[in-house]
C-alpha cells in the first residue's frame, strides 16, 4: 500500500483550511478548531509550510498565516514535498540512496523512475483550488478524464 504520512495528509487539510479563508490571517488555534487537528501539530505544520514558501507568516497582534499564492497555483505535490521531502515511491528512486541489498542485480530499478514521475505528476495536477470544490464535482471531473 502506498500512503502519505499523517503529517503530509494533515498538511493538505491545513492548507485547504487556509484556502477556504484566503483573506484571513489564521492562527494555529483557529486552524486546529476548524480541522480538529491538535494545535501543536497545526503549529508545527504551519511553520514548515511557511518555510517552504506555501504560507506567509505575520508576527504581532494581528499576525497569523495566509496563503503565499492563489489556491490554483499550489499543488498537492508541493504540499507533500514541503512536509515529507521529494516524492519517492522506493529508495532507489532517490539519487543519494544506496541501501538496497539487491541494487546491483535488480531488474526493475530503472522502471521505478517513470512510475515515480507519473505519481508525482498526478499529485502536481491537483491543486488546492480543486480541493475547494465539492467532492462530487471532483469525482465527476475524474470520470470524464
């Protein structure tokens, strides 16, 4: 089974909450309230997403976090990579990984790159704006494609 980490999943939820209120400066407490994700997790994620350039942090009494770009310009791939690093389905897709015991004899290693690229492209094709649409609309769009 291929799964996102819980933090990557929560990051998408946090970013979607921010996209629903694009003009608001959101606190971690407010986002935690609307998402039911614990405040410490939201605060950690919002800091990570701000360092990645997906959120803008403002300090002070009227501070908080806002989206760094239009929701249509922020892909799910960018959010996942901000939290988990580059998308890599197997260790051999990563250029700096050499921990596979069958690396020298593997007959499929060269095929994982295109598969990984396809999965990343699929995540890059979905934006926060897409997630703001009702799920039924997204399913209809998917069935047409």
